[in-house]
């Protein structure tokens, strides 16, 4: 109980900060895009403009995280539902080739005439984020399945990590589809959003002597594998044939580190499952 008392406020503050950063960055992008300040919407000189739809989605997810921190369940339910619905509509329009009506409507509302379609990895992040936020809102359910919410958050962190390293190394690991890459701001928002979701699950979990939940190795294991899976998807479907070898070597430290993490965490996961059975 003493560990729970010490670490609970830390996790709460962390998820509020993550929610504020996610919503703040996305809001800044929307303001910059509306004022036609494209440099600020890119985030990096080599970055891509952030899609207005993704910025709106990250604003909603960030506000939902803040709602969790201050325990406003209706805020979490509202913004989480809208964010997930936004991702579902965009995905449906893309699959059935009926759009992009939703994206064009949002862009027109912001006065943006030149915009790019929503990246597939951004759609995945917003969809997973909405699911995790809705599960987190369900009181009787989330207390028994907090590790599921944290695992979803770790996958979101992994997508953001892979994309961020790709931007730094000059390799388009942020592009699951060559014609719709993920912007640098969206990559950062994905990482922050996933981290906040993990912290929201850790806050109410039973903690061990180190102050971490007992199922945390599972989160590390899935997140480490998800980093390499996201990179593999970008290579297979995002134009990996044009990747240049000198740049690819910049991904080797990330790949090696995640594989080592996965191997170490696998042992702890096996021990956790044995204790739980």
C-alpha cells in the first residue's frame, strides 16, 4: 500500500502531462495550419505537414487522457468515442473508396485547401487509442484487465518510436503507405499518447517493490516486438526497396535494443504467468 500511495500520484501526473502535450501539439498544428504557417505544422525542416484530421484526433485523445487524470469519465467517454469514430470513418472511406469526404470536410472547416490524406499508421494509432480510452472508462472492466489497456498503449508507443527513429535516421519507417506517410508531429503525439495510456493503466494496478505493475514485463515484451513489426510493415508496404543501406544501418541500434528487451522481458512474462496460474 505504501508503494501504491507513492507511485499513484506520479502516474496520475504523468498521464495528465502526456495528455496535455498530445492535445497541445495537435492544437498548435491546427492553429499553424489555419494561419498557413506550414513550417510549424511540419515540426522538422524535413518533416511532412500534419494532416488536419490526425491533429483533430490527437486533440481529442489528449483531452480524454486529461479527463482520466482528473477523473471526468464523461469527458473520456465523449472524446474517446469521437476519436475512434473518426478513425473508423476514415478507414471505411478508404476501404470502400467513398472518400475522403470526412478529411476534406475537416480541412475545409479549417480553411486548408492543400492537405494530404491520413496515414494508415495514424489511423491505427487513433483507432487503438480510442479503444483503450473506452476500455479505461469502463469501471468494472478495466480493474480486471488493466494489462490489456497497457498493452494497447505499448503498441501505440512502438509505432511512435519506430517513426521517430526513422525520421532521425533518414529512413521512412514512418510510412506504412508511400503515398500517405506519417508526419513528425503525429509520430511524437503517438508516442506521448501511448505513454499516457500505459500510465493510466499503471495508476490503479497492484505494484511490486520497484513501483511497477507485476504485468509490466508483458507491456515491454509486446512493445519491443511492435517496434520491429511497425518497421517491417513500413519496409514491406511503404516502399522499402528504395531504402538505402547507409541509412538502414541507423536502424540497427533500435532493432538490437528492442530484441534484447523482448528476450529479457519474455523471462519475466513467463514468471508472471506462472505466479498468476
